[in-house]
C-alpha cells in the first residue's frame, strides 16, 4: 500500500472545474425542477383564477345591472302609481280643473319629487287648463301622445324631447338637451265621464342619478340603457357613437368578448320591463381592467417563484458542498482500486459515522459484487414480473370499484320505475337553485304535477297498467320540458319540474304546454289521462327551498278543487 495518506492521494484525481462539479449540477437540477414545478402550478392556478375572476366580476356586473334595472322599474312604478292615485283623489274628481286648489296640489306634487319638470291637466278637448308655474297653460295638447293615450287609460311614454317645455326650463349644466318621460292618467267625474287628463314630465336626470348612486366609484365600469328597438338612450355621449350588442340569452349572466364598436369587454345586462317600457341595462368594463387583479397576482407569483428558486438553489449548493468533500475522497479511493490497488484503505478518519459505514459497505461490496450479480439479476427479473402482475390486478380492481361507485351514485338519485330523477335528487337540485337565486337573484319556478284520478287506473286496470301510465307520463314530460329544466318523480303519481331562470309568466306557458301534451297523448291501457299542475315562483322572502314547493303544492290543490286538468297559480 502506498505510504501517503489516502486523502492526499485522492484529492488531485477529482476535477475542480465549477461547471463539472456535483454541487453546481445538483443546485441547477433542484433549481430547475422547482422552477418548472412552480411554472406548471402557476399556469394551472392562472387558468383557475382567470375563470373564477371572470365569473366573479361577471356575476357582480349582472348584480349591478339587475340592481339598476330594479331601481328604475321601482321608480317608474312609483311615478305611474302616484299619477293614477292623484287623478282619483276627490279634488280632481269634483273640483273645477282650473281651480286654485288643483293648481296648488300640482305644485305640492312637483315639489315632493324634484325630478318632475312639469305637471299639468288638460280638459277633455286637450286644452291645458292647469299647470305648475303656469307653463304651457292655455295651449293644446290634443296631439301629444300622453293626451291621446291618457284619455283611455294610464300611460307611460318612452324618453323624448319636449321642444316647447325645454324653452321654459333652464338648460342642463352639461349642455345636454332636456329629455323627459311622460306619465299620464285619465280624470273621471263621479258618473264615470272623462273630465280631462293629468300628466307629468319627469326629467331623464332621475335615471342618470339612479345609475350614479349604484355605480361603484373608480371601477371603470360603464352603464348603457338601450330601448327595445336597439337605440341607445344613455349615456348621452354614447348616442349615435356606441353600437349596442345583441341581447343576451336567458341562460347567460355575462359575456367576455368583442363589442360591435370594437374592444374586448366583460359585460352583462338586465331587463327593465315596467308599464310598457322595455329597456336593457348593460354594464361593461374593459377586459384589461376586469382582469387587473389577475395580472397583478400573476406578477406577484412570478416574482415570488423566482425569489424562492434562488433561495432554494443557494441552500442546495451549501448542502451539496457538505456532502461533496467526503464523497470526493471516497471517489479517489475507488479510482485507486480501479487501477489495481486492492489494498487501499476505505476508512475515512475524522468524518461522520455514516460515511465510515459507507466506506465499510463499499469494501464489503467489492468482495461480493461479482458473486451476487447473477443472483440480483434473477431476483430483479422475478420482482418485475410480480410487480407487473399485481399492478394489473390492482388496476382491474380499481376499474371495477369505479364502475360500481358510479352505478350506485346513479341509482341513488334515479327513480327505478320511470328513469327520471328521484325525490332525493330533486331536493338537492332545489337547494342548489335556491342558493343561486339568493346569491345572484336568478329567479326560478317550480311545477308540481299530479295525475288526475290515478287511483281509478290502479283499481280498474291493475298496478302494472298504472306503472305503464306513469312511464308514459314521464316520457311526455321529457319530451315537453326544456333542455335546462330538471324533471323528477316526486312520489307516487306526483312529478316535479324545476325551471331555472324562469318567472311566473314563463312557468305558466310551459305548464299549460305540458298539461295539453299529457291530455292529447294516449296512455297505455287507459287512453286519455289528465294532470293537474301547481305553479310557484321563488320570492325574495323565501328562506328555504321547500317554501316554493309548498306554494306549488297549494296551487296544485286549488287546481284539483277547481275541477282538475288545469294549471293552478300561487296566491299573490
């Protein structure tokens, strides 16, 4: 054996160049793996966050549009009702239309709501006999829409300009022309004869004020009001310059895409349909600003990932240095043995117990490696076969378990007789739809259907025939319901339809369609069979999903009492 110390002999055999060092390669490997994992995680998270942020922003826009639409509708309804009630008060019914009492009443009404620009009364011939501040008094309104329609019934006119009235009222500070919404109601004497028409001109400013009160500050959102013909009503600067998008379908709360006038936007809309007015309230925000939070989060994640990667690489480099030095010594000894020095001492003095154990293990390994090589080869071959067989068996077992679990889940929520969803599935869907209604205000309706005189079918034709009739009804419901509707057998001969995004009017149309389809079809064994249907629509004060079903059940009972084969509506 060489008399020099093993460490001294081994050290010159290991290259010292940094690019080839173990510590640098390990550092780069761990750093690269961590960075790649961080990037993959960031990409996955980016997609999830993008979808969630878009949905969250879109639902918030839909809520804002709905809130504005409801506020405008409530204001229109309140002004409409105020004019009707005012025209029915005893003073307007009995007193002369040009009396001072009526004029003072008009002035008080105008002062009570500062967006009233003008309130007046025209006699049965169309001559304005009383008006606030005397404006337009003595002039004829016989050809004005509010007088023409207001002679026969209460009237709400769409937004317009009034040239004569605009000359008498101070112009708007922003230079926009004055625009008005008319409210009118006929005035009858005690005998029911037309005395005249009461009318108000409400400044369009109340709509703009309603929007400003509900639009969050500094969020770069724009609100547009569009009439049923697609004409832009608000804001004034957008009229003739901004093209309105196509109306959204009932199943869409929001969209992310290109507007007709160019530019990517996230936008949503709601309908304001009150007293003959049909307006669309559209809220939009540039895509870049809608996703600003995502861009900021993305930049933060990238920066954090880079910093963590650098810190990890530094820690790995220092840790690798602690291991590389004794390993370099062991590598030098192994190199000497490879050159034929079989007496080389594997002991490394002064190092850790683990490294000394490693040196002893390597010494024992050199004496047994060749003898065990063939044995290890045979063992590895057998082990691979066993692992492959057990892997295949485990894979097959997992597939069977997945199939059984899927089938059990389907059976638990399916009615065995009709193939429809069962009551448990219906209750789950009702709860989910009720939570969505409480969250975003998307209304829904419930139809509760019951086969008329079904006991006679079972008594007269037998229970097998009754089962065939129930399956026939289920098939008819599937064919008549919409794709978005949820159909379930609720118990016995009772069925339930959940109608998402459907108000009472739409639910009544579908209920009548289903009733007629069942009546017109020919059921097995019994021929014609009819159904009674109860309809209920979700209300804001419904605390539980079951409340809507209970009202539908009460409406069903009223349909039964009224003679069956009809649609019963819930009480207002």
